[in-house]
C-alpha cells in the first residue's frame, strides 16, 4: 500500500512525524463533524434510537481491533477516566503492592499512586538495568520477575510513550494470570498501529485515548473491561447505562439494572453527537487498512532512518522490542542539540522530545520524503570540529 496522505488535510510543507503527539484529522472525520454540527441546528432530526445506534457501531469496530466482545467495550472521555473506573473496582489485600513502569505516562502513574495511597499499598516502579546499552531485554525481564502473588495489579503502557519500547504483553499477561494479578494496559500509544489481542495477552482492562493511533478526536476514548470487572461499580450513574434507557416514555420507572456487561462503565452522554461520528469514521479507515498493513508500512518506511543511524554507529534497540510506528532515537554523539532544534523548526520537521529521546512516530499519512528530510536534518546538525 502506498502513502495515504491524500486522505488527510496536512500542510504539504510540513513533515509531520508526530502521530504520537496527536493524529491529524482525516477528511472523512472532518466531514462527519460538519454534518453533525449541521444536524445539531435541528434536534428533531435526532431520533431516540440515534442515542444508541452509533455507540454500538463504534464499540463493534473497536472490539474487532482488540479481539473482544462488543458488550465488553465502554465509551470514555479520557484514559484517566478509564483508569479511575478500573481501579475503583480492584480490591487490595493487606501487604499487597502495585506495579507501574518507570517513567510511565502521568495519567497512569498518578491514578495508580492515588489507588496505592488509598489502599495503603506499596507502589513498585520497575525499570531496566541502569548499565544496559539497550533497554528492552532487561526491562521486560525485571517486570516479569517483579510480578508475584503479593502483587495486586499491574498498570502499564503497551509500548513506552517516550521511546516506543515494546513490552512482551503475552508473557506479562500470562504471569499475571498465573498468580491472580489484575492486568490493566494503557493502549493509547499502540492500539490502531500495532497488534493488540486482549484474549491472547490476558488483559483485564484496556484503556485507550482515541486521538493518537485510532485517529479519533480529542475528548473521546474507548476501553475494554473483561470478566474481572463484571458486576463492578461505575464512576457515575448515567441514565443511558440502564436496561430500560431506550424506552424514553418510561425512564422514571427507575430500572435498577445496568446495561449488559461493560455497558455500565460508559461515560454519561456517551452518544456525543459531534465526536462519536468522527471516531467512527476513523475506526472505519483503520479497519480498512488493517493493523498488520499499518505495521508493515511503518516498518518499511523507516528502514532508511535506521540504516542512517547504523552508519553513524548509534546503538540500536533489539528489534524484538522496537515498535515500528513509534520510537525514540538516541542521536549520534556529534549531533549538536541546539542546532538540531533549530534545523527541525526551519525545515518544518515535526517530532517530539520525550525524556531525552527524539521521538519519531509515523503512520499511513507519512511518505519517504518525510524520512529523507529528517535524515537531512540530522546530518546537517552535526557539530563541526
């Protein structure tokens, strides 16, 4: 498959290598939003069933991406909302601890820290060996070894948000399952661009913001809650999450039963008539491309960049632990940081600086010219001795 840049409205003069920061809006999503705004002028065109039809469609598309039942999917406004929902339903025994990754994204860290404080549980922060030239092998090993029958839960990103380091979710999930540990995964930086299978990885809750690799709008997220969260308590008592919610004439019969499975965890006003059509169009496109094709495209696109770094004697991470769509570059020693910053700006190359890494994140809208321009910038940013 060739670049799909024609499906976006990106400025042709900008080399946008920053999908991990925020995905650009697709043309179809923009059109869906405009149509939804026009519809809002005359609410009589919104039928009662419209409050529920599109949410079901969006949930079904996400369920297909992550291999779960549609009824196990809940619509949320943000990843922090999803973490709070999950953690509110996790019990901690005396003496148990929780595990988080070193330099985890703040939403995940603070959510788990608050839970630990409330439950008088130790928060263990797991990182790689400090003397390792590369991070993947030791970090995965240390994480697996830290999970014991004294662990209450593990909350971690599927790939590290700073550098794209890939974690062995299948082994981690199996270890959690074998000792009775709740496994909560932040899929924000991978779902839609990398393989995700909640059943194979034995994930109990998968939480995703939609505005990155799902190409959705800011302010709308989506999540999976497995059997460990059956019958749990939602954060709020939305009228839409009750079994009689579609019978508008009888809402004040106050049905005490929640919607089936994870429907209880939907955010109030889940039918967001502006954002949800945008997310639906984005998920349609991701499904049409297929995640495997997105991975393949990103991999092939970035081969020249890795070849350049090898030629500059940069130590590269073991390929087993590298995400093709998002990765942090250790720069050649002779690259001048200030000069690089200036050149990136002047050459209109958009990347991120995260934790000392030059974070590059690509998707189907990128072209070989984007990668060539980044290599040119790196080369012309070498300090002159």
